[in-house]
């Protein structure tokens, strides 16, 4: 497809894709079923406040995950904030910096200090030994993040939390449909949180859910997400508005019904990328553990510039010019964003692996809108760049 440099759009050629390929283009399930649900909802005139669809969505999620309680809420960030509050976290909570900013903000919003911990370069999740070294008398909890659907080292984190009497929760926004040691993500720690934002594996336009096996926590969370109301006119607790709307639950149910199809397409895409990108110097595809259930929702490359000779950022520029909107997650890392950058100006010194990952990771588009042909084209652009690195770097802008 590509023979010389001038054919790259970055160097003045025609973009190889007419329409932009995005990371996180929503998966839409069966449109007719969704529209029928919306019609039913309008006929019922029940649009929010624990409606029929929200109740059904919660039940189906709990069944799918094999967890006792599921509380649907309006988004993943509110879900995190509610759990943090319900677990009575305070002082300091240890989290990775290699995550979406909402993980940190959900704590800081409640004036709890997120203490950024480095990750294991192999799993991209919290390094348990480093977690333990960051525990102080002010520490009240640990929040792990199962990035890319890769489960944290749940056993070690549970042991550390028990030993130091800390609460343990997980931001499982990336990990719906994934398992760890044969058990679905959602069953670990005191509670786990999912996001059903439009860009996530299962979507409810905007949405989230908290899952827990703890009866008391469930009771508390149900009150807190609805202003603390216990029946008409009776408020017994401090709460907020975290309710999921019916239209969101209608989408969530429809999305959930297509889960096997979404997994199948994502898996096909993952294998297509894996085959196409095998044995390219400096390019590594983050592996999926085939022994577990997985959603294959993120195509994560690590670019090692010493070997690839083309930097991650130059590759991104070249791909963008071709209309492949690859992304740098989670650049530049929470610790380099405000307000954390001002609070902890030297945090980067304690986060060498996070710093490296934020310079190396590149996310490629996948999902139901992308064909195997598209993927082969994307990969041929990457391969062309790496195999022609000397010219590329000589003429780069
Ligand atoms: C998407 C995401 C969130 C936030 O979820 P919203 O539903 O968008 O509020 C939190 N943490 C991680 C890791 C996420 O990817």
C-alpha cells in the first residue's frame, strides 16, 4: 500500500482513511429493541427514580457478575464518589497515577488526598510492594484500577488491606466482562465500580454501577444515591442525586444483550492487530490473558523508541494525518495534571514506571465500527514508519 514517504498524509499524501477512525466509538446494540424500550418507557411515563428498566438492569448485571448487590447510578465518577463516602474513607487513599483523572478527582472532590503509587510495568496496575511502602497513619484505603481490563494483583492488595485495616475498592471502569482466577471482576474488595459511559465496553449513554457483596454498604449506597430518602418525605441520611435515568437503563439493557457479539468482534480485532503487528522492532501489544474472560476493549501498544527509532508521539502525528485518531492514555499521568501537579510537584520522582508508560502507550481504534481491512491498513502504516525510520525521522516536522 505504501511505497514512499510522500504517500504518507503527514508528508503531503492523501489520508488513507476518508472518515476518521476513533478510539471508543460506541457499540450500539439492537436498535429496534432499544426504540421499543424507549416507547414502553414513554407509555409508562416513568422516566427516572428507580424505574422498571433500572431495576431490571441492576438485576441482570448482578446475575451476570454473580454478585449480591448492584446499584445503578448516573455515571462512573459519581459511583466512585458514593463508594468513597459510604466506606467513610478520609485522610489519604492510595491509587495509581496511571489512570483516568476521575479516579483521583473522586477523592480530591471530597478533600481526601490521593497518594499516587507506581505501577508494575508488566500489568500496568498497582505495584503492591510500593502500595505498602506508602501507608501512613492517615491512610484509610486503597483503590486499585483494573486498567485495560487487566485485573490488579487482588490477592496481594487484599492481604495488605487486611493487615493494615484499610478499606479496599476497585475502579473497574475498564473491566466489565473480565474475570480474575475464574471469578468475575465485581466480586473483589469492599466494592467495585463500573462505568457505562458511551465510550466504554457496555454503555448506557452515561451511566455507572456499584457492585458489592456487603448488605450494609448496599443499604447505605441506595439511600445516598437518592438524597437519603427512605420513603416519601423521610430523609434519614446525607445524600446526593446519583440516580440512573430510565432511558440510560434502556440503553444499558440493550447493550448488555449484545455483550457476546461485542466480545466476539473485539476479540477478532485484537487477533488481527496481534498478527499484523507481530515482530516489529520496539512495538509491543499489551497481552490478554487467554485463561480468563476478557472484553478486549482496548488495543494498547507500547512503543519503545530505542528500538522502534520512531517516537510514540511522531507515530501518533502520522496516524492522525491518516485519519486514525490514536490516543495517548493516560498522558501525562494524573500527577502531572492540576491540581495534583501543584500539590505534589515532585511526584514524578516516585513514579518512574508510570512516567515511562505515559511516554510509551498508544491506544488504537477497535470495536464494532472497524473492519479487519481497516486494521490491516492501520498496521501497514505503522510498519511502514518503523521500517523507514531513518527517512521518517530525517524529514519529520
Ligand atoms: C471512564 C472512567 C471513569 C469515569 O467514568 P464516567 O462514567 O465517565 O464518569 C473512571 N475511571 C476510569 C478508569 C475510567 O476509564
